[in-house]
């Protein structure tokens, strides 16, 4: 606790995106950030109580899980961007479920 800087801000931004931090990033690792990190760790099964070693601390296991989440988000965005470009270029057709097609036909 008490650290500050860009790394703390990045952690806070990620915890905010995931819904664990309820304040805007300040770049200061205080009680609010520690609690948000603890709640994230709990949700991932890394700790069950604040008294456990590593609770509220950005250690290697917590960092690996966060990095995995960030990587998955990046890959999903990359895939969506690729598919959008392919659709726009006419190299990919949009596949709609039958129910959606039926409702679109009713609107015509």
C-alpha cells in the first residue's frame, strides 16, 4: 500500500473495467484499490478472506489472471475488427439466426 504511478493507474483502470473499483483511477494504491483487488482475487478463487497471504496484493498469480483477461479482451476486439473489415470488403457474409431472419421478414 502507498505505491503510486502509471502501473497503479493501469491496475485501477482494469479493476474499474471489471467492476471492482468504484472510483476513478488516482494512480495511488490505497485502501480502496486494495479492497477492489481483494474482491477481484476472491472472485477468481485466489483468496477467501482478507487475512490470507497475498490478499489485496498484486502478486504473480493475480497478475497472470489479469493479464489473461486483458489478452482475451484484446483478442476478441481484434477478431471483431477483422470481421468488420471482412464484412465491409464483401469477403464475409453476416450469418443471422433463423429467428432473426423471420422477424426481419415480418418488418418488410
